C-alpha cells in the first residue's frame, strides 16, 4: 500500500515539476524556432514516459518478488509446525516403549526369583538340613562377594542370584533366563564331601524330575568313590567337583 502511494506521488511530481512546466515555457519562448520547440517538447515527453514505464515495471517486479517470498515463508513455517507436531507426537510413544520395556524386565526378574524361592521351599520340604536365606546379590557384580570367573560372560548379565546358609557353609543359587529357557546353577565352596553328597541327593530330583532313584544313587556312589567330578553328566544335570584342600571341596551343579 505504501509503495502504491509513493508511485502516485512520483507521477504527480514529474507531471507538475518537469514535463508540463517545460512545455509551457517552450511554447511561450519567442526566441526558439517553432519546429525546434516541438522537437524539444517531444523528446522531453518521450524521456518522461520511458522513465515512468521503467519505474512501474520495477515496482511490479518487486511486488511479485515480495509476494513470492511471503508465500515461501508461509509454506516453510507451516512445514516446520507440522514437523514439530510430529516430533511431539513421537516423544510420548518413545517414553511409553521405554516404560513398557522396564516393566517387562522387572516382571521377568520377579518370575526368575520365584523359581529360586520355589526350588528352595521344595528342597527344605525333603532335606534333613534346611536352607536359610542370607541375601540377594547381583551376579555380574565383581563387588558382591559371590563373583566367579564365568559371571563375566554376557549370559549372566541379567541372571538372578540368591545366597543361603546350611550350618557353617554357604550355597549360591543362580537362575539364568536363556530366551525363555531357564538354567539353574548351585555353587558352594569349602564344603565337605558328605555335604556335597547331600546337595546331590536332594537337589537332583527337583532339578530333573525324570531321574530315577537308581540313577541318582549311581551318581552318589560315583562321587563318593572318585571324590572328583570334572563334568559328570546324569539326566539333564551336570556336576563339577574338585578338591580345594585335604577336607574341603568346590562344588557346582547345574541344569543342562
């Protein structure tokens, strides 16, 4: 609107300041040839019209450019607004997925813990000596006091560990979830051979219900005689037994 107003003032100024006064002055001048007067007046008006039309074309070009830039700015602002809205919509979904994953992991750990608790309850229901709960521990933590070399492996990252006492020795029970297939491990250090045999006798039927009494008794006889088991397999179970000194043993029993 302001540019149109300036154009009108420019036209009026040129009409009253240059072409018309010049025409009047030349017509009244007696010293100039009449033919020369018309030539000068014609040239003056041609120059005026050229300047006028060039000015109008320049204004139109500027207005067109300004309109185009305005339209581009509106489109860009609209695009930025839509992108911002899409980002705002995605953020809650990402948070929801993260919360859902955390809830699922907590639920899985609870299920694994219940497996250990159930195993201990069944053991205490049949064994002569009871397992007494001591503490939970993070299997992969080197500062837990229960750490073993194999716990550095990725398979133990989300394993659940619980520690129990029987008389003067400690038993660590670890449960590992391998893609929905649970693996149970039982560890104990510095225990007597009789204590090892007791663990084998009462844990074996709980960890592998398919084992017969005869097969369990064969295992007890083998361990009692050899006093060593470097990967002894029976049913779906494995035993590792090694001497640490004259009277003590390191014991590990796991499902296969």
